């Protein structure tokens, strides 16, 4: 692969050689465990995302647009992990150095497309979810609350991402190897297309620029910008709520808002940590194709795949931590889990009560609430409605 690139590394520099040697040493050591880590992440990721879809399709959760997008994210993550699980099993555990059957070469070519497309779809769907949250907080009656619009937006994102990934599919070509013995089967493998390597690898460089900018850098920037806007709108809504209710926000509600902020920052940080560096790597790959590919990309390729698999857990874990209604639904559909949790809670309360430890008394607001909910005062109803309005939706956990 000769692309006529300018030199990237100075072969006579001792520091450069030491860094490159350390990358190759890391690659040799990490390769020994990568396939086992990848299989572990894929198997449990398929389990978690399947449960995630099952919970989100329950009647009490499937009527919101955010949950519709989350189902799309889970489906995309499942596609990523299924493709990678088949790849790692066939090409690592049952590796053949001399080539593979034609059907496996076709799969390898499709795997290059599926892995990039599914991960880019996940990233853009996270952007869509952040956009929906932001719009609903600004306008509680936004049309983006409808599941039909969220579903249409998800399908449109998937379509255009697949279109953008077509050059990646065309960048690879199935090549055959003639056997030395006529009785042996013809074997195949996948390499770079001859069309991509002509004219100084012009088409390959264009594809790498396309991947790095449109499928990595732009969605990461949009996610960061929308999350910053979402956090700002949360602060604005909190101030409006205090002005309307003429009360000071209590400590419990403040901690709840802080927890939501931390979860959003965690979600953005994970995606930026795993995706944005890959965008820069693709750009450097486009600038210094051959040298960067051999000396940098290949030694860290398995690590980049691992980060992509870790990203498949983000939506499930963050939503479990931030949405109480999701956790309640999960406990009700899983067999015996709710009973086990109830038993553990009862035992803990019994131990605390029998040890002489003083229990915290109920807060003052709980002492004045009547036992009959119909006797709530009109002022309490107004406070509740105002709080829901300022939050942008009647379910705080779902959209914040």
C-alpha cells in the first residue's frame, strides 16, 4: 500500500522508536486476553440489552419518545455485539492463516460495514435522545414527545448512516488464493480494494475523512453541545420553579437534580472518551495512511474495539441509575427479584431496630400529609402541577 504520504515519524529518533516499540509490546501482550474480554462483553452485553428492550416495551414505559429511541439504541448495540461475537469466534478462536471459505470472506466484508454503521447509529441516536430531552424541557407540549416522531427520526438516522458507510464496504475486496494442490479448496481473504489504492489512495483517504468527521467528530460535538444546553435548561427550570412556588428547594430535591446532572455528564464523558479519539485517529489515518496504519492503528485496533463494546453498555447502565420508574418495572418483571429485595430490606430494618440504633424520624412534611389522598389541599395540587410544568413533563425521571 503506497500512498505517497509525507513521513510521520523520524526513524532515527530514539524517543519515537521507544514509543512505537512500546505500542507493539502492548499489542502482543493485550492480544492474549482480548478475545476472552471481547466474548465476555458481547455475551453479557447481549443479555443486558435484551432485558433493556424487554423492560422498555412494557405498557407503562413504551408510550414515551425517549424510550422509543432507547429501544433503537439497544437494537443497534445488539447488532454490533452479534457481529463482533461471530467475528472474534471465527477469526480468533478458529483462526486459519492460509485463508477462509468464500462465505466467511463475505461475512468479514459485511462485518466491516455492520460494526461501523451500528456504532455510528448508536452515537447519533444518543444525540437524538439528548435533543428530545432538551426540546421537552423548553416546551412541555413539544411534538417530539410523540413516539411516532421519535421512531421516524431513528429510522431516518439509521438510513443515512448506512448510506454514509457504503464507501467503507466498497473499500474492501475479496481476494482468492490459488491452492498449490488441485485437490485443495480455493481459499479467500479480504483486503483493501484496488480501486481505493489508486491515485495515491485518494478514495481511501476520502473515506477515512468521511468516517472521522461525519461518523465520529460531528455526533460527539452535537452530544456535548446538547448536553450543555440541557444542563443549562435544568438550571433555568429550577429557578423558575422556585419563583413560582415561593419556596426554597429542599435538600432532597437538590441532591436529586445533582444526581441527574452527574449521570448526564457521565454519559457524555464515556462517549467522548471512546468515540472522539477514534475520530482523531481516523483523521490521522487519512493524512498519513500507510505509516500510521502500520505503526499506530494496528497495535491499538483491538483496544479500540474493546472501547466500542464498552459503549454498548452505557445506555442501559445510565438509565438504570437515573430512572426510578425503570427500576421499578425491571423489578416487577424479573422473577423473584422483587421478593428477594423486599426480604433483604426487611431483614436490614429488623437488624437496625434490634441493635438499638436510633432511626431517623420522618421529615416534617410527611407528618402533615393526611392519610387519605383525597384530602390534599388545593395549594398542594397547584404546587405539584407547577413542579411538573417546570420539569417539562409529568414524569421527572423520564426526561431529566
